[in-house]
C-alpha cells in the first residue's frame, strides 16, 4: 500500500528554499573570490617588467636608485630620482620615460636624444652623459612632484641604430599623499646600500617626516628620542649625534684633542692640537633635504659634521677640488712623526703661496689635516671626494666608503702610521 504523500507546511518550504539560496550564494561568492585572487596574482606578475634584454639593448638597474615600482610608494609633491644604465651594442639614438595614468593616457613623456654624439653605447639615467645646451638627465626631466596622488604606470623605452622603441621596463607605482611621509631608498643620493650597511637596519635611519619650511623637515619626535644621544666636544659643548655614531664621534673628538701637528715652510705654525685648527663649528644635527628636496642630508641622521665653512676653500664648489688637490698633493710635504719635549706631533712643510691662513697654516690644507689625522681614522668620509661636488667642510659616516681616501686617483693620503 502506497504511503500518503508527505505534506510540508508553507513555512517549511520557505525555510528550505532560503537555505538552498544561501548555499548557492556562498558558492558563487567563493568562486568570485577565487577568480579575483587569480586575477590579482596574474596582474601582480605583470606589474614590473625589468632587466629585459631585447635585441641589442639592455637595462642595468641601480640598487640604490631603483626605478619607480610597487615596493615603495612615492610621496606626493616630491621629486624622485631614479638611476640605472642602458647599454647597447649599436649606438643609442634616444631614451624615453613615459608615465601614464590609470586611463592609459600619457601624463609625462620625456626623452634624451643622443644623435650627433659618437660612441654613445652606454647612458646613465641619473647623469647627463651626453649633454646638450640646457639639457639635463632623464631622471631630472621626469617631474614626479607635479603628479597628483594616484596609481600610474612608468615605462622606459630606448631606440638604437638597429631597433626602435624597445620596452626596457614597465611598472605600476603609486603617488601617496600623507600627513607624514617615510624616507625611501631613492631619497639617498646613490648611497642607500652604504647607509644600510652602516646603520644595520632600515629602522635606524628611514624615519617618518613632514615638511616644515623650505628644505627643513620635522622628524617623528618619538624616533628622535630613541635614536639620538649627546657627545661632549673639546669646546665643552654637547652636540646631538645618532646613537650608532656615538663611538665614532668620540674617537674623532679624542684625536682632535690629543693629536698635535706642526706646519713649517712658507709659514711656520706652532706645535698645536688639531682642535686649534677649527675656526668655526657649523653643525651636526640638521633635519633637512638638500637643494631641490630630492635627497635627504645625512645631517638629518646625526652622522655628519661641518667644520670651517667660513673658509672659502671649503665651500661646495667643484673648482675647490682642484685647488685642494694641488695645494695638498703638490705643496704639502709630510716629514713624519717627531718629538719636542713632551709633545709627539705630525710634521709637515708647506711650500705654496696661498695667502689665507689660520694659526699660520694655509686654509687650503687645514681640513685635509683634520681629516687625515682625526676623522679618517674614525671611519668618516670627506666631502672633497664627492663625485658631484667638492664639499671640503663636510665629514660623514654614512654616505660614502672612506677607503676612497686610500685608493682614488684623487687620493690625498700621506700618513700611513700613527703615533697614538
């Protein structure tokens, strides 16, 4: 006997229908999320196209000044310097940088042309390799500071005698507007790796900041409290330095106080401590960017010191490099370590004619003596050796390898053994 058909109340039917609908909706949502995840994964692979070798043209990227990409957001309203080298087996004709918005429209298109130049098979993006009148590097031409906040695509394209419009690099990047910015690797002038090696961690120097007046910045006060200490100098004044730099500054101060020097010849100084050759102290801690708001000054980290800025030879001018080189290399003779009573001192003879002196020592050799006998021994580099400028007043721990003083073709090192 057939059973009676089961009769469901209306309320039960509605519950079962709703349950089935919810299951279908959940499955649909899961499928949609899976598709989106796959799409994002595929897109992320296409966000950056780098180090592509196409035809005879290749891009070698800079580690310290990387091209814009998804790793670090670019701060709104601020210049951005990128580096790298483009090489070709045939002569390059042009290199172009193109920035497009999310609609695909070009908002920036800048090019450097090399037509008319010979042996133009390699070009540095950050330098003016083949300058024309009024020309600048490709990096300088791309005005990132004029972009609105948003997502963009950056492309690098090159043409040679053999190939036209070869895509070397393509990447998405973001311009972000925040109340507080954070330093990125490109804010350091091609010395991020050296700074990272010195500090040991990004957290030790890649601080948060906001703009104050002109090039000055305000640094996160909590970070400053955690990372800065004071060192006592020979003039009995305490000055703020980075905690990583404390021991190095103390070494330098010790040498300034206890190392003695004598310079005879054209002029004849007494046997004096190095500190006597400091005419003006021009600062350590100064949170700011350099001219153009492109690169942060290492004074912001408390790892750099300026001395004797009042002397013309120490102004940041390229022609001062040749002056210092000639004066020290050609006219300053090192006679060795000598003794006079209780004093052990480093003896030099100067046979030049530079008229400006301080403590009867020519101003052209004073900061060399401070560097050779105090700061070089304490791990500092010297602004005389900068490739882009000569900054004779500047000694720094975090922006350049001091070994250049020993190995460069412009090396001025004379003292190889020390009394202390």
